[in-house]
C-alpha cells in the first residue's frame, strides 16, 4: 500500500511467549508514549506518528480466588477489590477504572478470568501529562490478566481490547493510537500508523537529534469533556461531507480541496475542526518522508505548523503549552516544537540537536518558571520497546 509515494509495510510484533498458568507472580510492562505529529487524527481514521517512551507501568499478577479482582496501586498506596460477577460494575472516575475496565472488557469478549486475579500496579508515566498513562496501565493489565490465564493473543488485538475498555467502560472516546504504540512500539524508531487499516511502518529516528519532553505541570479539568466534544464536532463534519461525497466515512477521506469547495455551509467552528484534521493528516505523511530523508529542518517545520493548527483551528492548547512552545522555538538548536497529547495542559515534544539538549533544558525551564512560577519537568527519552513480560529484579 502507498500513501502519496510512501511505501508502508504491514509489520507486526510478536507477543511475549505465554506458556501455562503460573502460580507464582509474573510482571508485565507497558510504556507510555509521546506523539511526534498527528494529533486527534486517530479517531478520524487518519495517520499518526507516536513513539513508545522510556516510562512504563508495571503490573504484577498472581491468581485470585472467588472471582475477585484485587487491585493495589503503589502510586496511590490504595487497595480495592471487585466482584467480577457483579453486573453493576461501572466507572467511578477513580484510578481503578482503567484496570477494571480492561477486566470487564476481556470478560465481555469471551476471555473469562476464572477465579480472578490479584494485581499490583506501579506507574512511572506522569499522570495528566499527555503521555498516556491510561494506555500504559490498560495494556500492562491486559497482558497480565491474559498471562495469568495462560492465553496468547496478538498485540494488535490487545490494543483493540484496551481501546474498547477506555471507550466503553471509562467513557473516553479515544482513538487507538496510544494503546497501539504501547503494544507495538520498537526501540529507536517512530511508528507511523494508519488508524483505519492498522498498517504501520517503523521509521528511524535521527541519531543527531533528541526527543525532549517538557511537562507544563498543568492539567486543566475540562480536557476530558472537550475531547469528547471535539470528536462530536468531527462527526458533524463527516455527516456534512458524506451528503455530497459518498466515499466519505471519516474526515480522513476529505481532501483540502474538497473542504474548500464543499465546506462553505459548515459553521465556522466545525470548518476549523475539519481543517485541522485534514491538514494534520497531510503533515504526518510529509513528516514520514522527512524522517526517511533525514530532513530534520523539514520535520521540525511540520511540528511547528501542527502546533499552530492545534492552537487556532482545533483549540485544544492552553496558555502554558503555548508559552512552552514559544520558548522552545526561540532556542537555537530546536528543529521543531509542539504540544502533544489531548491538550489543555500536559506536555510539549521538542526535536533538539543532540549537543544542545542540556542548554535547551536550562533555557526552557528558566523562561517558563519566570513566566508562570511553575517548575517544569523535562525528560529526554529515546524511543522504547513496546509491552513485554519482565523478570523480577
């Protein structure tokens, strides 16, 4: 399959070898992610380019009893137990929604969890940072529960199940990007994903540049509601275009020329939402070509354009993210900077010349703190491997 001259290979990653049900605890790891470009395109069946990062959630599983799911979070120092036969299990806006949602989704999909399980959870992915701590806990939980049963399914199927858990149980209408890269990411490579076909290509990250993630340390409470609102706005755009363009089932199917020609009757807000998705898909394809050619300047330019589109057309940025991006773009040695994740706080992702990373960290931190009074957390991360079973240290 080709996208504008870009050859895509349908690669898969082998699942860890799960043999038989074990009576001793087993530990599984799943990473968070940072998205280089392609924001909010996943639930529009478009293109994204995330990487798995070196921050993970670890879930240790042991067999349970009496159809109970026992969850202990080391981060929250809290234990909670659920009856898997309780027909009224539902999300309660608690950290346990994510592992419980995976368990419920597995059962509904026909993977009966037997006598249940006891899970001990430790997360490294900063919560509320836009680095997908939710997908990390979902994927690690899914691997752990299946491992406890002695079952093997493909990483792609695990990603689908975890997305379903977040959509149907937690109530966040996310796309599949976060769960997919947590399952299928590879060290040293970005992953360009077609969110419709789930075909993907691994792309080399440049050795002379580093990914630097800057955490604004803010997470605005309107993020979840606005996320679902944006999805509804995109669906309104699809309904409009499908009336005159019968091949349209998602905004991924609309070209920029068709937007300009047929979008005049849209409200100004819906038009801008559609324009972001349509142009962002094009930027992802162009960014993949830049990585293949080693064109860091071109890749950085596309990152910068993506942030402007997210800020102005999709309106999911905030003053702290904008300030962080503007500060980064002032630094000599930054190829590109943009917000990453759902928005309204969280992190920016920056492509920085390797020899300038430490200077960049000081420059951004000082300027951001002076303007906001907040001390950002800054992480330098290489692309990491996807989910796997790990041995006890």
